[in-house]
C-alpha cells in the first residue's frame, strides 16, 4: 500500500470521531437511464452538506499547535473550516467577499459560533484571498487553502476510502467534479489505476482542461460563477501534480444551463437537492454512453448547499437550454389592433411569459421584448415560420448573453 493510501486511511479513521461515513446509495433511476450500475456518494449529506470539512479536519488534525486558522471562501470551504474550528477549539478568521449571499454567511457563522470571525472583503474571491493571505502573514496564523494543500488532499481522499469499504472494492468507473482539484486528486491518489475516471468541470471554469492542454496550471481569463462550488480560475498546483497524467480524454465539461436540467430532474424525480457543482458528476453521465454501460459507476455528489432563492434562475436556464423558452425583440406596427393580430399567430401551447412595450410617438413601428414558453421546442419553428409568412421582423436574443443579462 502506498504512503498516500496509508495517510488517507488514517484521515478516514480519525474522522469517525466527528461524523459517520456519508451514504453510498445505488440509484435505480440513473442506472436504468444509463444502462450502468450507478451509485451516488452522497457528500451532500455530510454535516455541512459538502465534502470540504474532510480536508479542513485533516489539516487541523495535523497542526495541533496552530491556534489561528485563516481561510478565504465564499461557500463550502468556509463552512467546513468553521465547523472544524469549533470542533478543535481553534480560533478561525474567514474572509468572504462582500457579495456573498447572506444565507452562506449565516450558515458559516452558525457552524463556527464563537470560534470564528467572518470578515467581508472585496467583491470577488481573489480580493478576499489576498486579504486573507496578508492577514495570515501579519498575525502568524495557518492559512488553510480549500484545495492546494497536501493535508487537505489527504482528507478529501477519505471519500475514496469510504467508497472502497462500502462497495467492497474500487468501482469500475468514478465520475468526480473538479474545481480546484482537491477531491479529484485525493480519489485518484488513493485508487490509482484500480478504476477509470471521468473528471467533470463546468464549461465556464474548466481550469483542469486548460492546465492539461498547457502542461501546467494556467489562470483562466474569465470564469462563469454559476457553478460556484467548482468555478475555479486556476487548478491547484498540488492537485495538478497528481492529475497531470489523466489526459484530456478523461475530462468533460458541462454546460451550465444543461446542468440546471439535471438539478431539476433530481429534485423532482428523486427528491435530491444539489447545488450546481454537486450535480456535475450526474449531468456528465449522459455524455459517457458506452464508456460506462454495464459498469459499476460511482458519482460523487459533492455538495447540497443550494439556496432556493436561485430556483427561478435554475428553471429559467433549464427551459432555455431545452428550447422550451425563448426571448426575442419584435418590430410591431404602432396601430390599433396590431397586438391582437400578433397574438393570433401563437400556437395553442405557446404562453407569453414576458411582454414589454412602450409606444413611441411619431413612429410607425415599436420594439417589443417578448418571452414565450411552450411545451415542445418544435413549436418555435412553426411559430417563427408564421411570423416570417406575415412579414414580421424579429431577433432571437435567447443566446445573446449581453442582451439577455441586461433585459431578461
């Protein structure tokens, strides 16, 4: 057994003083859907609803002399550090962006209690990261990275240790979400070549793929923060040393809008609440096809810290990706009865969800912002054909990010 595996087993054994193993559950719905034997490692059922407290626990366990723990995070890492500071009786100072939702701030405070202090700094993660590192250098504390730390990686590897015990061995295939790379490198470091892997990133934060293509970690110029638990601009240096040989063929990217369909599907069919990053591994199953058919597959559902205030956005993005909702700008004649004439072109299943129009004086035509929902994507093709036949001018802005973010 490798030295890394020994350390991962030690971390897993020590964790049992804090919380029991998270469930490994066979999912009949996903198994039937994919033709594989699909199991879910439910890290969303951990005490802080993510695996992050594992790495925080292991790092603090190995530094008993450390009195001050400093971290920067806008989400799950903050909650894991807070939980473990209270567990070990250490003082924690956690830097979070000013833009962090109140729900996450309140949960972090609830887990840490009097053991932690939260400092809101800057609008973005990088701002609070620099502030945290500067504070740590001045005060002599221990900065605890969410992923770029060997002790944290060993702690995350306890996920693989539990899977091995619960499954009676390594799975044939593991599907693992990747943000900074701590969880993925921990699992690969433990199982090695005993199974195959698919490492999944959000399309707007594919820092591992960028690093593999370049041969070293690189910083993405732009990151889509929707899947905030995995939207990392630069893969960690320590995780990359373990992941650098996996090959691009073993990595997948997931469209953030498509991810919303998976989140809603799991909520409505299985009653499983996952945050966007937590649903990445399940969403990727549809891309694996014959690769996993007939095999025993484990998907790590890495987190369930979902704010239900985001549910309307998730539904909106899912509908747009599925082609069931579109937004467009319509040029409408400014005359009595023009709106009635247009409405008669709608099909029986077409429903207006958004309509904004302000009559302009001294103009023959005005522009209308319209959002339409329907029951079948093909309905839009027929609807647009009717618009064309009647001479209407319009522009579909559904996929225009700049316009849709400003107008919708």
